[in-house]
C-alpha cells in the first residue's frame, strides 16, 4: 500500500472524522496511487510541451483547491514515507520523462493531499458519514474521475 493501514485510518479520522474499515484500505490506496499517477502523466505532458526531459513542480497540474489541500496536509505535520510511494509508482508503466528531485520529494505530500481530498470529499458527499460503505467509495471514485 502507498500509505500504511494504521496511518491511513488515523488520517481519515483526524481530517474528516471518518472511520475506515480495513477492508476499504486497499481500494483507497489504489485510488490514491491511480490519481497520483494521473497527475504525473499530465505533468509529463507539460514538461514535453515545454521541451524538457525533466518534470518540475511547475509541470504538476495542481488546481488552487489541490494546492490548499497540499498545504493543509503539510500543516498536519504528518509524515508519509517516500519509499512505498516510489515502489507503488514503479508498478505503473514508466514515464518518458524523469522526475526532478524536487517532484520526487513531493510525492508523499501529494499522496497525503489526495488522501485529505478523499476524506473531505466523502464528508461533502454525505455530511453524516462516519463509517463509509461501498456506495460512498463508488461515488467518491466517480467524483475523482471527473475532477482529477
């Protein structure tokens, strides 16, 4: 998993007051990984359009809302390890461009921001949710596919 099980559960509780079952953790981790990979693919396109072989932070397609979530995650002072994120990204087809050291170092925070976006989106979809079920995650996944 891109983020450890207990860390993921802790972050969902801390950021949105949501209790996530262990049975949902793989789905959440996969969704975070997929969306992170999508961000990198779009960043790769931006780097290519600018004639660069290296993906820089400026290439990342981070909306204002995503940037606020990234800062909110950083403000939590929570650590996500880089190694599991890199290992998970290595399971996808390789990018044609290289990540800059700066972007590589950002990967854990980007994953954390995605987790925060997911947790808070669940609350937007259902303000009363405390223990999400499959239907909540189906809606969340559909929402993220439309927006990220």
